[in-house]
């Protein structure tokens, strides 16, 4: 991995991810045949055992500890700004890495002259490499030389839609965004914190909020947001009739997220 160490930085964003973070780091360490690239762990003020866990890895990783949870995109930007290499790989802590997969993803990015590349997020792969409107933010490889002029994650998105937004911005600027389905970096999912009721409500609040922020930023027709509101009002009503408490809470949280954006807009007018 000598060449990777010279031209690539890894950035993993964490929030109460100690349960999966060790496996994430070990998955690459166990497959590496050469020194690891510089590996930045940008932590959003975790309150679990993340700090203690990382202390066991010595110089293999560097911890950047945020004083508060600043959101996924903002934490990614901190890691990207701290990197000194041309290429940066953004990672969720619940992904399984290998030296060969990272090398192949970087090779495809270069071969296709792309600005952003993402792999298959499941073990099964095919040989297709295709242009993509957007890629899931669990694993994103950036060419900073191409991306620096347009910027990175829009920090108004605290959680969700930041990956859709950055890919759209790249595509709109004439840059290539590619989905490398011939490369597998499996994503387990839901590895950032325990899914309690309050956590689920927080997540769906930001899903609703980010949906509206994205629609407004990219001038989507007003009926797109109206339909989103109507759909979630209907889900909320049906959940009440069928005693679907979790579905009710998800729909209610999304509507609260939408409302938060509308209220902010009204205050600014």
C-alpha cells in the first residue's frame, strides 16, 4: 500500500460508533501489505468508548475530536481540509475495507478521469462502471484537484441529502461522478449509534428537514415538497388507525423537520 500512503488520505466520521469502529479499522489493517495511508477519525463529540478504543491503534489513526456534533457533512469537510493528498476517501465507520478494494476504486477514479467515485456497498459485485446522478455517502472517493474549485459538503445539511447534493453539484459543474459496481466495500448500516426512539426521531427529523433544504437549493417545483408533506401526513394518519406507533413517529418527525425549515424562512421574510 506504499503508493496509496503517498497519495490518499482516509477520513472516517464517527458519532458513538465504538461498537463498529474497531472492526472497520481492523478490516483494513488485516489486509494491508504496506503502511496504511494517513487515517483521520473525525469524531462528532461521541460519549461512548470511541476515544479509548482509538488509543489502542497508536499511529495508525489520528483523532480529530469536535467539541460538538456538527453533522456529517461538516465533519467530512474538517477531514478533507486536514488532508494533504490529492485523493481523499470518506468513510462510514460501519464499512468493511480491504487494501485491494481501495486500490481498485482509486484506479477506476483515475482511469475514468472522475471527480467522485463510489463502490458497490454490498459483497456481490458486477463489472459495470457507470455515470451516476448521486452516490451513497457511506464511501466516497474524491479527487481534490477537481473538487476544490466547486467545494465539498454543504453544511446546511446536518444529516442526509448531503451526498445527493455534492454529487449534483459535481455533475452540474461538468465533472464525472461514477459508480464502480466492480468494487465492493460492504456497508453494514446503522453503525453510528443505538436506534432508540429519540435517535429515530432525530434521524427522521433531519430526513424531512434535508429534503426541503435540498428542494429549495436546487429549485425543485413546489409540488415536490407539497407531495412530500401530503405523503407523510397520510402515513401519520394511517399509522394512527392501525396502531403503528413507529410509523407514526417517523412521519411526525419528518413533518417537524419540514416545519423547521418553513418557520426559518418565515422569520427571514
